[in-house]
C-alpha cells in the first residue's frame, strides 16, 4: 500500500468540567467527546525519500515539523527506528484552532494510516499511549468510538454506547481563542454547581432535547464568552433561531446547537445566517 486517503473527523465537547490544575501543566477534566461527520481529507503517499512533507490548503496550518500530523508520523518512526518518506496533504475543512479538534484528529488519522501502510505493528493500546504525548485530544480520535467520556487530561477514555444520532449546527466566528489563554483565565475557586457528566449522559441517551439543554455544560464558556463578543453573538443567533441546546465546544470559539433532524438543522442555519456577519456555519451529524 503506497497511497491512502482518509477522512479526519471533528469532535464537539458536549460536557466539560475542570477539576484541578495538574503538575504537568494540563488540567484534570471530565469531558464528553462526540465525533461528528464534519471532516478534513488527508492523502498520504510513500515516497522514495526519507523525509516527511506536509502540504495544506489552509494558510494558518504549519507545514513544517510543528504540524501535529508531521509530529505523529515522526513519533512512530522514532519509536520503531524505521524511516519512510511520506507526502501528507491535508485538505482542511474543519476550522483551525476552533475547539473542534481538527489538529488532533489529523494526528490520529496519520498515526492509524501510517501504522497500517508501513506495517509498523503498533497495537491500539500503544497508539493511545503515544497519542497522549502529542496532545490531550489525540487519544479520543485514536479510540475510534463515536462518543466517549474523557477523564485525566482527557486521555483516560470510556466509550459511551447507545447514544442517539443528533444533528449539529456549528458556528465558527472566525476569531482566534487560545486554549492556553482560556484555561489560564478560568478560576477554579469561582466555579458554580455543575450537573455532572453522569446526569448529562443520561439526558443525552433520552433523545429529548428538553432534558439535554439544561445540563449541557462547559466550564470555559463563561470565560471565553465574557471576553469575545463574537462568541456571545453566535450563541444568541442559535438561540434566536430556535435552538435551546447551545454550547461552546472546548475552548472555542466554535459554538454549536443540537437538533434532532437534518431539516431542523437546515432551517436553523438559514435563520442564524441572516444574523451573523463574517462567519462560517456548518451542519453535521453525530457518527
């Protein structure tokens, strides 16, 4: 196998609670990851050289050794001592640095594809261990489950089964919000009572948006919303368009609303787009 094309899916965080600061610089969290079918397309080809070449259609994505997909392939080769030349082209659709896990998903997709293409022999457990070194969200994408509860820094994962299909309207306000900034500005001492992931998962499985809306929760939502009026505007646009279940994904700036049908999502997108200026609005479904 000398060439493979893979879909690299996005995620939303349906629940995000920050527990404490860790000694490694990360935070102890409890989060619920949900994969959605919004995706980048990655083409990976073997070459006769021994270097890794990255190309991408998005100018904000680095194409050097700092790119997560590059680092993912490099990590596998370093672990095995094998050197294989690769061309990795990333066709970006997932907004960059937007709370949807695009970079982490790219890294996981490259790890899985290169492991198979080059017959490296890594087990899923070993890939999960290595993925954790690249970023807190990478293991979720390597787990290859639609929905999972993440603890630790987000890399201790428990698959959540029997989750109904939902449709998501995602607004990307086209601003940059640093994850590092968001976590640094979150004050643990000022936190309010939270519904808890167990209660949220029960509501999610009910297929009743009336139960889901009150227990959607993200500790970073108030921090990011207070400093970025564009995030507030996105939330307001979705609520005004008729969605009650609205939340910031991760550290943002993407905001999503949950619908039960594609038709409902399309109607919400149309109404929301009238109120938003320079934004991108996506419709996708859980997978």
